[in-house]
């Protein structure tokens, strides 16, 4: 595996999920694999789970992790070619990516979208530049259009908790006061399309995700209808894709509530976290025994460990 910046980079999903599950059982089974290898974790945006779980995954494989918050600690980077760098940006991505590649065996980068420049965001402007100019494998720690490590942990969580061979999984939009990216839902849709599940998306009018991602998936604009007989409810907010980056609604009738969950087949509740209580989901649902968000976050370590081990073995 030379890069993991999209769910599309997964070749054999069942095999990868088995590997992640085996790391969950025996986290230190390959503790020599990453000996004397280093991963560089570069963050342009905040993180709790992604940063710590990827560091933990690296440590379980015997790797060293170097972490840097590029926006606050590094030089401001220029990504455009051919510009006169007479402004605030002191270093070009060409040198930065090449230099960091000398210090690291794997690079991992988090860079959120602008939510104003759709074209740039869809090109994965920052992470694509690292892939282009780094000489080592690159992992997305959440880019502008995908969060593939999250998606792998999500699929692992569903595999762990499912009670039937083909569970019904619902991805539902839920309200949030701020404009949020499409990365988590995009990657979740992509990985569910490759999973043996009955998959439905529920979102209000105006909130359909990128049609090239959701192609072939049923989209309902009625949350109650979508929740009927669901085995897993995955809640997430995203801003409008069509009216790019805009908050069109904060309709609280889309907040996942106990009443809404009663329509399901006693479904498990999932969210990638961080989650705003009583906006996305009520306290009662989040604190119930059907909420598996903490185990979902735990699975981030083993999903990351599976990807790192593939890269370390050049598979
Ligand atoms: N789910 C997730 O990516 O969490 P962090 O933003 O805290 O890393």
C-alpha cells in the first residue's frame, strides 16, 4: 500500500478488516515490524482521536511517532507553483514534503476543506501535494473530501456488533450550528457500498452528498421512514454540497432522539466524535447502552494499525 488517502485505496476490504480485528485481539503481535521506523503526523487542524489512535497504532507496531501542528508550529506553506513568495508563506510544499520524507518512513497529514472553494477541496489540494512531493507513503488523517481511517474503524465496528449477515445501516444527517465537511460521510458511504449491508442515507432536501459518491445508494428525505427496522444508526452533520459549504437548516426534528430510535430494530447508535450533545443526538441516546461511540473510537487504533502494517510490509 503506497498511499491511504481514500477508501478507494483499499484493495481487499474483508482481508483488511480481518487484519484490524486480529490487531484488536493481539495488539502487540507485530511489535517488531516498525522497529527503527518513524511516522510523521502532520496536523493543519485540531484532533483528539486521530492523533492519539494513530500514535498508539504506530507504537503497537514498534514505530516512533513525530507529531507536528503545522499551522501553529511550522512555516506557513505555499502550495502554488511559480509564485513569487513575497507574502506570509515562507516554505514551499515541494521542499517541505521532500525534507520530511528524509526523516520519516510514512507521512500522515490532516487538512480540512476550505468549504468555500469546491474545486480545490474535491482535488484534495493539500494531501495530493504531499502525495506528489513526498518520497514515502502518505496516509490521510482526514482530508477535504475523505476520512478513510475513520471509515475503516466504522466498518470494523459494524462487523463487530452486527447480529445478522446483512444488517440495515442508516447514515443520517443531524443538525449542527456550524458548516462541517463532507469527509466523514463520503468515506462512510464509500465503505458501506463495499460492505454486505442494506444501506440508506437520510438527509433533508438540499443536503444530498456528492452524487458521484452516493451513486446507487437510496437517499430518503424522511428520517422516520429511513429509521424503520434499522440495525445501525450513524449520525453525522455535513454542510450542503450543492450550495457548497452552506448551513441550510438546523432543523431539530432531525436530532437523533429516543423516540426516533424506537422506530428502529433496537439499533446501535454510531458517531465518529466529537459530537455536540442535544444537537446531533440527545443525551438519552448517547448515554444509552445502544450507543457504541466509545468502542467505535477505540477501533480507530486497530484500523490505523492495519493500514500501517500493510505499508510497513510494502503490501
Ligand atoms: N473522529 C475524529 O477524526 O476525531 P478527531 O477529530 O478528534 O481526530
